[in-house]
C-alpha cells in the first residue's frame, strides 16, 4: 500500500553532498527469517536488522540511521528496492553516511507505529514503503513513503550534509518531533462517571452514514478498504437498533464485495483493497488478517440472513486459506504477494490474476458469450491494456432469469468455468508467499474458522481452529505467561505485543462458546491477567502496545484507534467486559468501563475509527445477556443456539458439574438440560428449548 506524499524538505536541509569514509559493511539480513528482510539480503546496501547491537553501533559511530519499513507483499516496496536499493551509486551513499536498518512492519508493528506517526506528523499522510532518517539515538528528523531514485539521492545527500555541518539543527528538530510523537496519542484518565446513552450512539452512526457509498457499499473513499471491523459493528447496530437503512447498506456492501474484483472470483479470498470505488481493481496482495476477519463478518451475516451468497464466500475463502496459507502443522501463513512473474519472467502487479480476452476465448470454448456477460468482459470489467479482472454485476438468480436458464444449470456452468480457469492459472508463476506465522493474525483466523463453524457447522472448520489454537498454546505461549509473536522455520521469536495477547484472548473466548471446553476460558483469563501485569498503565487505565520488557524504542505507544485490525485496547476492553460476566469479577468490568469512559468523546466524534469501541458502548447501553446451557445435552442445544445471530450475549455451558465458572454455579440438575438466560447475573426461569429461552432476549 502507498500514499504518495510530497517531499517536504526543510529549507535548511538544502546543502551540497559531503563525502565520508567508506565503512564497507556487509548486508546482515541473510541471517534473518523474515521473508521481507530476506528479499533485501542481496542488496548492495549494507542493511542491518533492528536490534540493540545495531542501535549501539549507530551511537558509537555517530551516524544517522536510515529506517526503511515495509512488508513482503508490498508492491511499492518492491519498486523502490529495484530503483534505489539495488542501485550501486545509491547504496554507496547510504553505506558511507548511514547505518541502514530494514524492518518488517508485520513482525515489528511497534517500530512501524512510531515512525509512521513521525511521517504523518511531518507530511500529513503515510504508507509503505516507509522511509525515515533518524539521529543515532533513533529520534527521527525526516521521513516519507516512496521516493524515486533521484528524489531519494537528494534526500540522502542533503540530510547527510545537514548533520555533518549543523547537527544542532537536526537535534533541535528531532527533539520537537519526538515530543510530538509522544503526545500524539496521549490518553488521559477521565475521572467523571459517564452515562453511556443510546441516543449518543444513534447520533454517531447517523454522522457515520454521511460517508456511506449508497451505490457500491462501503465508504465513499478511494482507494477503498473493506474495513471488516466497521462492517461488523454496523451489522450489529442495524440488528439491535432496527435500522433498515444501515441493514441495507451492509447487505449491499457484502454483495458488492463478493461481486467485485477485490474478491478472487476463481480461487476465493480477498485482496487487501480496491483502487477504485466499485471494488473492481484490487491491490492484489492477499493478507491473512483481511480474509480471517471477512470470514467472521460473512459468517455473522449468514447467521442473520441465511443468504447463500455469504455461504459461498465463506466456503471459497476458507478453501483458499486451506490451500494457500495453511502449513501442515496447522499454522497460517501471512500473505501472498501482489506481484508475480509474467510471461516475460518479469515481476508485474496482478500478473497471476488478470486475463486478456484472447486468453479467455481460447479457454472457454463453450458458452463464452454467457461467460462474457457473467464476468463483464467489457468496458465495465476492463482494467488496462486489454487486461480484465473478473467482476460480477448481478446475482445468479437474476442472471438465470435474464438468460432463461435454471440456477442449477448456471451453477454447473460456473463450476466448469472456474475449474478451467484454475487449471490455466496454475500454469502461471504464483505470487511469493510470506510464510512467517504471526500470533495475532493466527488468532484472527482461529476466530474466523470458529465463526464459520457457528454459521455452517462444518466440523473441519472447528478442527482447523482447534489445531491452530493448540499449536499456539504449545509453541507460542511460554511457561511464565509470555507470548511469542513470530514463528518461522521451527523457531518462535519476538516478544509479543498487546495486539497478540488481545486477539488470542478473544479467539479463545470464541472457542469456548463453541466447544464449552473450560480450558479455553481458563486460558483467556490467565492471558488477560498476564496482560494486566505487563502492559497496563494504571495512570490512564489503558494498555501499552509493548510490554514492560521492551525498552529500545523512543516512545511507548498506546493504540486505541480501530483500523483494519481493531486496536489492542478496544479488543482487550471488550474481552474484559465478557470475562467480568463469566467470573463475576467487578475489577474487570471497572477497567473496561474506565477505558470506555476515556475514549467516550473520541468514539462519538469519529465513530468509523472506533467501531470496536462502539461494541463495548452498546453493551453498556442496550440489554446484554449471559446464556448458560447445563446438562447432558448442553453441546447439542448450544449448537442450535449458534445458528442464530445474537450479538448481545455471551455463551457458557457444561455437560457435568466439574466446572469452576461462577456463571454456571448451582445450575446443574441431574438427567436434565436447562438453558438459563441471565442479565448481569440475574437469571430468568430456566427453559428446556432454545426457542423459548431466546424469547427472554431483547435487542
């Protein structure tokens, strides 16, 4: 992803280049495991990894640091590498004047956050590749995203000259910028009790609606991101507030996403984002975290509507994940690249996915006219230079009526088309795979599989979720409670961040609701207690992104804005709320409520950026329930409950009396299975049938 920014060079940086002695360092990235870092291992730039040794070297030699951040599937990262980092003359300038550090933003989001924040303060926007120049102590003095070779050469020469001739100017600017970074996301403790109100939420969503794209769904922005967090909350809002306009927006968005080129019409799975407003031309990288969250979203939408289109998206996307992003040990890989080799053996964006009409005519021997209409091999489906990205504009039902064939006939024809095109695509060079395993993204995929199981009851989905969850318990969770973030080549590494702990807690809570295996609930509580001990800031009631053990960064960030992945603080706050009900723990609830109070004004002013916080606020404004199913048939009855979309509940249960959960205390009756619907511990009369029990639940 990239947002091209203007090069904002301060006038004082415009000096002539001054030469220094060549240090003749070697590129050390060959010793790393990150696919992104390994991509740069053969660059003539003497890249180093981010570690204490490298940082100390910069101080010892009093050299400026180039901090270049990207990720394996990033198209513009590849472009800048080819133009600048593989160029001997550029490498010479970098090697002689700088300590050069490459960072995989997916492995080290803590570093990325700080320098992204710096670039945004300097330029007003950001993206990847992210390129910062910092003082020897890591404080940034210049930054931007993609630079052409000549632009980058000018930047390197001018800033090197500035630091050599007038270092006090660079130091003064860095001091002010670092202070800005530290203050940019400062959260203060709100001591006044806040009364969360439904009307506030309704007003915030009304404000949000002004940016709805009423034609193609999603927001009016371009490039266009699916933003599963936002859609997930809006689905809930439409349900609980009986808002038909918002419900129609969700249905339209999910349909247009599934019809668009952002969704792989042949192999399933979603690309990162679309470059246009109609979800047609994607930026072709496929990320695990997008697909995990979109599966969860479509699963919930299917629970609500039983729309067969949503079921198809779930099944095809999970088949893509199984085929392309799953290792034998049950872990999930990170991404597929946007670029791949074309017929001329050159890296090209989208080469694996686009088609020419000549190709399609040669492949689809029968029913080509029908195919052409179905996938819009016309001006609407044209990308560029006679290249087409498949896109639909009508449902199968409407298409069948238009062409006077049955939907069953059309289904068979589509199946043949897809098999033919899959076979042809398999002859192409596949995009590169980023095969590192990240705990937080795997946790999101656990939740995706678990939500899909709730909706479709496919046992393989639950098996995949459990296999991955048990792998994380065995390999990523240490005996002292610490988590590792990364797993690659049989080795766990990198201290995890609050994002990893937060997403894992949420995934395990979801697993508990499906399996009723107390193990997952107990693990959720243990991980939460560890997170409270190692990430919690008692002064403002929020969680740091890094643990107490991380000490080589210029700032310790608190992440609260919900982006493509919800903020670690909002995920933790929602889980604290749920755990407070499972364990009757007032302290958990008090922390969650304080966190919500701290962000109350921000959430209402910018609801689309705080969508996961709105879940928590809705928990406090609308009725919320605990459903406990206890008895020998608890799992069977619980499965029936999972068919339903009920966003304002937590689920508990057991088939025996050997549990330790306060919510289930004194509810077991021999030879009977009862369903208890409770509201903050106060329970209605127990019922034997789900249909009767859910009548107690109000929106």
